[in-house]
């Protein structure tokens, strides 16, 4: 018989969990493993809310095992380190992103691509090597192998740093890998939400001319005046899209809703690259001839490896790239999830775990 969550391991822990497909979160007692020789344990102070947290809580993808403690944008202060830990010490400012383990022996892991390891372990709602459940950052503490722990530079406030661990790396990695990080390039960002606003900021930090592509005209002032985009294109406006045809070196597509790819492909120059980082639930229609006509590429990208994620964090600190956040108490989390479903946030919720998560008796 499976052990109850609060008795799986020796260290008591507390968080908020979803118990069923309603996705409603409520207080939850569970346990964490004791600090192993290569482990870092830290007190969680902030945790970002990702749109995938909402999908998982409601089992939209059909893969959720309950109870689920979400959260993979987790930051805090080290409280304990194992005897073989070399990179961290008590009191360090650290974070954990989407992964807490991988096989560390396959070709992908050997090339710092743990995110593409066939055996990676997600921070929340996955299974540890001992068969126990991984519980995420909507909780008071985290324990992770030091390989998957990131250093947070002092110049980055911890609440601001949290969304970098998923939203930040999700757009930074394709910009870097596909060569869209060169000054003077013309980069499009399709969609202006949690991922899109980070894509604008990183692309601008790389020195690109940035065009936001959206179906929402009301976002134009926000994109240009607040986020620093250079231009704005309403994707449903045929006159605007006709003028912009063949003008973009690359597009980061952050849209998770059903949407046509053909207009986006038409905006690309020859050899242009359309990189998908959003995750629509239904297959999208792809016309091949426009790709052939311009040797264009449609590609995908999933977060980033551990080395690249630390590189991204350091780059953000050095170039003042910070997500726009709304800090909330833990007891507001269900309202925040409802608002997130309606895209009612600019642009990332962050839970103040340290000050508002209180254990129940």
C-alpha cells in the first residue's frame, strides 16, 4: 500500500495542493526527503505561477496525478547542504526551475540539454527515482540535487527572479539557439502574455528591432510605451500584414490558443525562423509551400538546460531584464488562477510564500 504524502519522507512540509480536476488549491501537509550528500535544501520565499500550473491543476493534459502541489519557478534561501555539495552554502539565494533530476548519462545530458533527457524529472507532479511524488514550489521548502539548483545574483530581487526560471528561459533559449540574438535583427514576438513580454525584453536586450504581433489592438501602447517594443502589428489586419511581408528575421510564437501559422510564415524573410514556444492543445495547420519558397523554418523549443538557464539568469541580472509581476498572498491563489485563465495579469503572478504560507495545525 502506498504511503500517505506526509509519511513518504522524514521531513515535514506544507503547501497548497489541488485534489481533483476542479483545480481548486487548498492547504496540504506532506513530506520532503532529508538532505542527501549532494542535495541543497532551501526555504521557499517566492514561487511564480505558470500557465502550465493551471493546466496541470485541472488535468487539461490528462497526465496529472493528485494531490498536486504546483510550482516550478521557485526561489528562496539555502538552509542546509549535503556533505558533497560544492556550489552552494547556507544563506545563499537560490532557485529551482522546471527540472529536479535527469539521467545525467544520455547524450542530451552530456551536452547540457537536460531538458531533452528522455528521463527528466519535473519539479511538480512527477516521480522521483524512488517512486515518490515530486511536489512543487507552492510550499514552504524544497530539496534538490545541487546540479539543478541556480544561483540568484544579489542584484535580482527574489520575487522578480522567480518567473525567469520558466518564462525567462523558455524565450531566451530559442533566441540564442536559433541565432536570433544578434544586434540589428528584426524579431517578431507573437502574443503578449507572460512569455511574450519576456521575449520582448530579451530581444531588446540583445539589440534587436522588435515587433509585437497580436490580435488585440489595445495592447499596442503597452507593448511600445511600457515594454519597449519598436512596432506593433495587428495580425488580423490584412493591410498591416501585407506591408510587413518578408520583413522579419525570426518570430518567437508564444501563443497557446489555436491560431493560423500561414500569416506568421509570410512575415518572415527568406531563411527566417518561426519558433513555437506556446503549446496549443489542438494541432495547427502548416502549409509547406511557403516554407519551400523561402527556405524558412518552423521549429519548437522547450525551456532550456541547466547551464543555459544559469547563463540566462546572469544575463538578466547584468542587463536589467526583469519580468513584470503581481505579488500575491497564497490565499489569493485560486482567484489568481481564475484571472490567469482570462489572461487578466500583467504579466506574471508570483506568490509570496515566505510571508503568507502558514501551516495548519
